[in-house]
């Protein structure tokens, strides 16, 4: 099983009555080891996500965010929205640059959620794992080195003409061979010893704050200190005879449910699964739901339009507008992008899944100070 995992970019493993999947074999094997120890699905994914932050740096890192959904064996479900906030003193901008200090405008909430979901694991699921032990498999390759993945090589080459100008980037990341991240290893060791909140209001926060200031970002220590994971109930939609759940705003969970809600009003069972009509319906349903994304707002500043967007009559109207053999014009330009998904089920049937990612490949292009953290854009 191990050798087969190493041959694929996306990997999954089944052990006993549990299962885990991730984007990299090292992350999957780390989670599988936690699973074999009898730990919870939440603990599995913390270990896997930490490893990905090291070995998948082009799309996953400590400066990013994470959106979790967890469910126990009887279906009690909870969401954890670990989403960074905007810098408090950022100047108004008509356009945000894609790279550089001007793009470093939001804090990182990923590390804070480690504490929050571990607390849920302990209080609700009886988990006993400590954060420090779950970070060990991430610290090791950061110190000792790891083979650069095919995905990292691709995205390094894809941005070759740009990254030459990114300060310090070429020293931090490689195109191929064995890569070491000693500064990131020390950052992870600090978190393992002092806890996740040191990233936001301790000595590590001070080092991050200085690194951000030196880079020219408007983010400050006070912004880090205010960053907190928010727990919330999922939103839902009935599709045929199944209840679908998704995280609430400001995520795009309502968009996912909207897609399925449109499909719920189409005769999908009559379309052969490998036919052009089947895929046409899928693509057009995605377009219909994506047009609504501009109505998703920060809960602190905008109205919750979820109920309106998921209204059955509205979704039915969208389905009716889909023409057979006619594609709706799409007004937006094609863009490269990716995200990182992890999912796990433990031996008791408890589930955890999350999206953990940076905005897009190599984000700001700036490594913050001596922390080893490639900051979000």
C-alpha cells in the first residue's frame, strides 16, 4: 500500500474500519498512523494537514485558512470556519495586486483551528491527542528534507517567468530534488511546545508581525491577535431522498448546495451518465449557482441570503432556464487555480473533512521574515 501511495499525487488509505484521503502520500500515511492508534478523525486530519503545510507549499501553508465540517456517529454535525480577517489599517484599494506586499492583506486562521477542533474532539468525542504529537510528522520532513512533488515542480515551472522577481523565493523553494524548510520546522516546533495561540499573541506572533512589517504588509500583531475560529451550524438542502450539508457564509457552501438544488429539478436519471446531455446539465447548473456568489457576504457586514438563494421555486426557475443543446455564455475569464481537500472517517464512524488551502499557487510570493511561512494573498 505504501509504495502504491507514493506513485500517485492524490492518495487514500483504508485501515480497519477507518479511511483517510489527502493530496500527498506523506500526509495520508501520517493520518493513517494516527488512525491506527485509535484516535479520532479530527486528530487524523490535523496530522495530515500539518504535513501538507510542509510538503505541498505551493497550495497549502500556515498562512492560509481552513473550513471544517465534523460529524459524530449519530450525525451531529458542526462547522468550524477558520477564516482570516482583513488588516485593520489597510488603505482602500481599487485593485488588489496578485503578488507582493500589497496582496498580503488578510491574517491566517488555519493554526487557530487546530486548538478549536482538538477541543471539540476532546469534549464531544472523548479524544485525548495532544497537538504537539500530531505535528511531529510535519516537523520531521521540514528538518530532514522531502522529495519535491510533481505538483510543486509543475507550478514552479508554470510561474518561472514571474518568480524570478519574488524576494527570497528562489532560496526557499526548489523545482526538484530534496527540499528542506528549517525555518518552517522551527515555527512548527514553537507551536508544538507553546500552543497554537502563540502564532497570534506570543513570541511567534511578534516574529510574524516583524516579518510582515519588513515585507511592507499592512498586517500587524493586533490583527493576528483578533483572529479566531468561528463555530457554526451547517446549512442544508434536500436532494432527492438525501439531506446535503455545507458550511455557511462567508464560504461558498451555499453555492455547492445551489448546484445540487438546480440538478434536483432536472431529470438527471433519464440522462445516460456518460452522455453529452448529462455533462451539459452539470456544467449549466454550476453556471447558474456561480452567478449567485456575489451575494455571499461576511456575516459581520452583510445580510444572509442563503434561504433566498436556496428557495425551491428559485432553483426550479434556474433549472427551467437551462436550454437543451445550448450553453449559457460565461462572462468570466478562465483562471488557473486549485485547493486542498482532506477527509477522514475513524473506527467509530465519526467523520471530519475540510478545505485547507492558500488562495492560489505560491500566493504573495513572500516568505515572512525567518518563520518559513509563505504568506497568503
